[in-house]
C-alpha cells in the first residue's frame, strides 16, 4: 500500500477524481441555482413583456377606441358590455377580459388596486397584492415578484405599477360618480398589473438539464480519468521496465536488452543512457578481468621463478623452467634458463679448476715430502762421514 501511494501513477491519477468530485460538487451546488435563476429571470422578463404589451394595447384602446366612443351618441363604455352591443368595455374591463383569455394558456393577468370601483369591492387583495402595491407605490418603475407553490405547482407572480399616464384617464376617474378617489393626478399609481404564470414545467426542465449536465460532467470526468490512466500507463510501464533493466544491470547482467532505448521520447533518452552505462560497465568488467588475468599470470610467473631460485639457492642447477610462460613473460623464463645454464657451466669450470689446483697441491706436497726425505738422508750421511 505504501509503495502504491508513493508511485508516480498514483500521484498523477489521484488529483483527477478529486478534481471530478470538486467539479461535480460545484456543479451540483451552482448549476441548479443558476438554471432556476435564469428560468425565473426569463419568466419575469416574459411576464413583464406581457404586462407592457397589455399596457400598450390598453393605451392604444384608450386613445383610439374609447375616445371615439365618447364622441359617439350611439355607444358608450362601461363594465356590463357582454349583453349590450352598444356598450364596449372600459380599459380596465378590457384588461380583465384579456385575463380570462390568457388564463386558458396557463397565464393569469390581474389588475387590482386598494381603490376599487364599487363593482369590484368584493375582491380581496392577498398578501402578495398588498406587498406589491406598497412596493410599487414607492417604486413605480420597479418590478415586484415572488414564487408561490400551489397544489405542488410553482407559480411566478410578477407585478408592475399601472400609473395614470393620460389626462383622459385622470379626468374620467376623478369625474366618475362611483370613483373611490377623486384627486388623481398624472403619474399616480392607480393600480397594479400582475402576471401569474405557472413555471413548473420550465423548472422541471431546468432540473432535467441540471441532471443531464451533472451526468455529462461525470461521464466527461470518467472519460478524462480513463484517458489519463491510459496515458499514465504508457509512461509508467516503460519506466517500470527501465527500472527492471537497471536492476538487471545492477545485478551484473550486462547482456540484457534495453527495449526503451529504441523509443524516440525522453524515456528513450533514459534507455540510451542506460545502454551507454551498460557498455561502460562491460568495458570496465573486461578490463578488470584482463587485469585479474594478468595478476594471475604474474603470480604464476613469480611462483615458478621463486621455485627456480630456491633450487638455485640449494645448489640444484639441473631444473630449468620447462613450462612455457605467458607471451609477455616468456623472455624472463628464457633469461632465467640461460642464466642457469651459464651459472652451471661456470660452477663446473670452478669445480674443475679446484680439482686441478688440488691435484697440483698434492703433487707439490709429495715432492716436498720427497725432498725433505732426501735432505734428511743426505744430512745423515754427512754426519756419518764427519764422524768417521
């Protein structure tokens, strides 16, 4: 286990799953929020666009239809227009009628105010409507939104201010006999236009997209990890083989093949260096073996010469060195044998000369003895003669 933790492959591959997990964690934490925010922002923009379109249509309706109807004696604008062909809807009523059409498409459009006409007094404002009115009264150019869950479905409610923008609207509201407020001015927020849209499907789609992105990230990470493992193995396997070749060289096996030396990359350079080192070791081994052989030969030569010299010291001149020496030392054997022959001949001559000298000394000794005897004999004869 310790060896694996210290291996290059582990050090190269271990950061990859950590990076993948980090990416998955970041994606899991951020992507759902980002997609949900984008979905809500898109729905908000869409709802705001619907409100602005309704306001534009209503403005056109007010300027070009209601204005003409007011000048007509045969038609009028009012709330109860459904059963009376001579009555067209008021602009606010027109908005409520459009709401009924949009409701069939999952979008609800509402126009409300804390100052309703008597016919709409029964419509209570919920907490969102009250908060929207309070916010938009202070920020007429703003947008107020909130998510709500109803029967397991998520709805987005977007509200914008509906200010008095035309003098005709102001005068109409102030002059109407049933108006709850008669001091309206241009720019006053008369009501709130709200779009209530079911965003459950887009949210589910964003969740599906999140899941698909996470799956994609996981698959991409797994693919990256497999590619990295394959790539790393293409590096670590030759390195392992180089280590084995190094172990073989260290063990003294200098005849093995270094397969990585044929590669054209950095590992090939290491292999070529190992081959060069192996060749150097081969040459060093050959030189060492040659030196050892020379030492062995020198030892044999010295030993044989030593025996020959011992024989010489003992006066034995009959044992020349008959076994050939190595070529570098053969001259030494020849010189020794020649010296032995010369020395043997010289000693023989000395011995012969000594014998001649000894023989001559013996003859001289004998002649001296003979002379002495003759001298003694003559002396005795002279004594006898003198006595007579």
